[in-house]
C-alpha cells in the first residue's frame, strides 16, 4: 500500500508543477521516472514474502455442474485477494470426453463462461488428462492460438519463472497418458496415444531436469505416483510411478503435482525426496482413505490449491468451494 500511495503522490506533484510552469514538454525534464501499469495497479499492494504464486485446479470441465461454478467463484475471489501469477490445470479439463476441436462449444460452457473473474484472466498452463484423450488432445494445444490465457504450446512443455536474485523456478508440464502401456490397447485412448513415443518424452524430461540450473524444479503430470484415493494400486498409478519415480529421485525433485483423483492430497513417502500434491477436485469428488502412512493430508472436498514460493520455502494451501482454507503447509527447499 505504501508504494502505491507514493506513486500517486508523485504523479500529483508532477501534474501540478507542469500546469503552473508552462508547456507540457517541461514535464519530461527531471521527471525521469519509470512507472509501469502494474506499479499503480491495486494488485501491487498484495505483495507478500513470496516471489511466485499460482493456483492449481484439476478435473474440472462439467459445464458448471457438480460444484464447478462454486469452485471457480472461490478461485476468482482468492486470486483477487491474494497475489497470483498464473493458474495450472492438472488435466481432465473436459468431461466426459475432451473436446473435438478448438471450436468445440465446451470451451465456452466449461471454461470461458465458468472462470470469468478478472483475477483468472492471467496465464493458464494446462496439461492433458485421460478424459482429454477420449477426443482430440491436440485441439487443446491449438486452442492456445485462439485464447490469450490458455497457454499450451505442446502436449508436454516447460516454463521457467524468475524469482529473487535472478534465481529460477522450472516447471515441467508432462503428459502422463502415453506413459501407461495399457492405454495403447484401449479403444478410446489408443488412437490418441498412438505414435507418442513415451521414451522420447522421458529423455526430454531427463535432459531438462539435468540441464536446468533452477533453484526449484517442479514436475506437473495428470496421474499421481501415489494416492490415498480409490486408485492406490491401480494400473495407471503403478505405471506412472514405475517410469517417473526414478527420474524424480535422480534429479532430487522436491515437488510433483497431479490431478486424476477427485480430492486434495499431500503425500510424502519417507524414503522419497519428493512431496506429492493432488489437486483434482475442481468439480466432482471421490472418496479418500484415512490412515495411509505416507499421507499427510487427504480431503474428499471440492476445491483448488494455492502455492507460493521463494528462495527458501514453498507454501501449499488447500481451499474448498466455500473459500475456506482447509490445509496449509510449508516445505523448505532442502535439496
Ligand atoms: Fe483422470
């Protein structure tokens, strides 16, 4: 707030001086300030001790049904009242069966007309879930050419963000669907995983994590490696764990974020280096199991997650469809 007030009073002084001293060109002399629009935006007063903030929502597109609208409204409210830089979608963006093209009406009914708050008009970084593979997954890539906020350059991609002292945060957005061997025989998923060369994606991820000098390296994929939901020992959970866990361990990745299970979870297997979060209750919810040794939090509750990080630590919070924060934890960067 202090910074905003200072900028305002500086502008007021300059205008008053110019009016009394003569031509407008005099205003430029000695007034070499660089005020950008974000400096005088009311959101600049929301700054906190963290350098990067993002929301994470998964498993959401149901034409507004089953609490999708309520969660969307609370996301908008939260992002209005807290710092936020972008939104991650952890996949299963459109139920029941993805979108058939970048012009599918579901873009309107399940996305544009649901996440309407101005605070949600910043960049969205989505990945593909299994339901997105029941129609044309590449239509979601092509939608990036139509929407300003939908940023999905490929089925898998990475983004690097600057934090303090030019340190970086690397986020690898991966496509877990081709990593599941059973999908190639599945009549719905098969045609769209065909030709995806999963080993090529794994090599890309290995090289990306190896070559990056980022302080934080985060991997986001639709399928979890572990879950306290119904799919604890399911074929997809086991398949993804088999190929991704060695890479996360090899590169000492501190955080893996997923969706797929319709709940919110924080899991940490004692011997693993990485924490795993699941944010998959953007609309429907499914049950969770209590008492698993590696589960630190699990809730069968509609909602979204909010992450904030700086050079030292990451804060993760779960917010429900009524706007109530139901879980908050701090993870120090020790790796
Ligand atoms: Fe899923």
